[in-house]
C-alpha cells in the first residue's frame, strides 16, 4: 500500500534534510548509546528503526506492550538484520519500580527519547483514564527526565503534538503542560521535542481502523468536515531523530507547511483507500444501513461508508504547529521549522499542579471537573469545550 498516495502526496517530506545531514547523523548515531521509551508504538518503532539502521553502540527499547515489542524485533530483524552494538528490548512500565531498578542497574545513555503517550482524545471522556493521561504524558516524562539528569544523559527528547499549540482538548493540553515541565528541567539537561501531524495508519488511529474494518467486513466510518495534516511513520521517526540529534536546548521541531504537506479529510482518504483495494465507496444514510449492507455490497466491489460531521468533545477545526507568540527559525532546514524557546515557566504553578494531582491520587478521589480546573489554571486561554459527546458513542 502506497501511504504517500493515500494521503495525497508523491514526495517524502524530509528527504532533502536527511540527505544533507546524513553523514553527520550516521557519525553521531554510530558513536552513541540510546534509550527509546515507548519504543513499540507506531512512532516509537519508526524512531527505533531510524536509530538501528545507523548502527548505534547501544540501543535499548522499553515499552509496556509485550506483543508490540515482539513485532518490533521481528520487523527489525527482517528488514535490517543485526548490529555489532548492544540491542535489547524490555517490556516495562516506565511508571513502575521495575523500570526504576532497570535504570539504576545501568542508565548510561547519551540520548533518551521518550515516545510514550496517551494520544487519543477519546481517553479524556472519564476522570480515571484522564488521570492516567496526566500520569503518562506529564509525570512519567518529568520522572524519566530527572532520572536522565541523575545518570548524566547528554540529551533528552520527548515527542509532543501539534495539538499542544492553542489546545482545545485535554490530550493536547496535557502535552502543552508537559512542555512546561520540560522547560523547567531544561536548566539541568538539554532537551528538545517535536510537534507534528497525524501519523498515517498508526496504531489506534482512524486510518489504522480502516484496515481493521476491511478485515472484519465492517463499514468504513469517517468525518467529512475535518481535515488534517498527515505524515508517514517513517517521516515521524526521521523528524524525532533530527530533533534529538540536531535540536538545540528547548528547540521544538515541526514540519513546514508547503505544497507537499496539505490538509486532507478523513473521508477523502477513505475513498482513496477503498479504491486502492478495488472497492467503490458507497455512501449510507445511517449506521443501521451501513451494517446491513456489509453483508452484500463487498461482493459487488462496493463498500458501505458513513461520512458524517463531527460533534464530539475535543475536536479541533484546524491544526497548527506553532502559535503567534512563539519565535521561529525557518531557515535552518529545508522542510523543518524550529520553535526557539526560552526557559519560561511558572515554578509555583507547576508545583501546585503536581501537589494537587498527587493529593487526588493519594485519596483515590477526583472528578473530571477537578482535573479540567487544574489545566485551566496552567493554561488560562485553554479552548476546551465540553459537548457531552465522545467518539466511543459512535460507530
């Protein structure tokens, strides 16, 4: 399947920048040691492969998903084979004491890349999953940052999201708050990060769901009023590695918007996706019709589709990689922009946020409204609007 074609492109975004910096990139990676946290997710696997193929001295990968880790190793062995360096994977939860013991036993890395995240807007529908999002996206980041400082790590990279720029949902806001915690620790260790678009066909994404629906002979459902920017998994790995290796302290890398990176709707991609498989999209009037027609239409090389407008909490009408208040360097790379940051943060508010969240967890009692209130305290112009409708309530 040609992912570039499906997302309306014919050229890789970062080809010229990778080529221009390839020699330097290979030299640094081959002489360095790496820890990739959350390395078995879609972006984590892409980053891990970008590092592996450049023959690092040491590459350790940690992820909570044992099954995804197995697939990562099979993929790497099948694509690249072996390296002389120390390559190992560990099925660990970075919030656990086992992970702490793992870091205590070694912890010696030049670069730590954190790709772990709760990334779904649907994960903010209830107070308990939302608190886990806070833990994973904010506090686990701060914890692994401090461990990196204690271990003498040279550079810490953490992936952010385009949704952190003027956030409207709790996921994007959690990443914006994460960036504030990163700024605080940047006084003790060099950090860099990246904001980028949706990763096409990444695990759990709507486009990945298209594959699942076809395999299970179920309708294709997509919003017809939401357009997004898309990068391929390989492009996500390239951008993260470029930021990790070449980003200066507090830099945020993002893909430049040009003719090669443009908005495309999920419905348009669905039509292209089905055509690629030899099917014509058949538009249905409701869920019942779509489910019913799945019994017959595929045999006629047509696939039932339901394209509707979006009315769920947390959906942003448009995507942006930076705000008007941020300072940009648009000249360093051909296809990569850089946000230049000062170490700006409110120590008192970060401490209050941390103390309040820890208190809620200690007493095992909190509401979604409690967490939302704390988010607004750190992000006064937070554009969150509660509609009462969530993606889990739709097909």
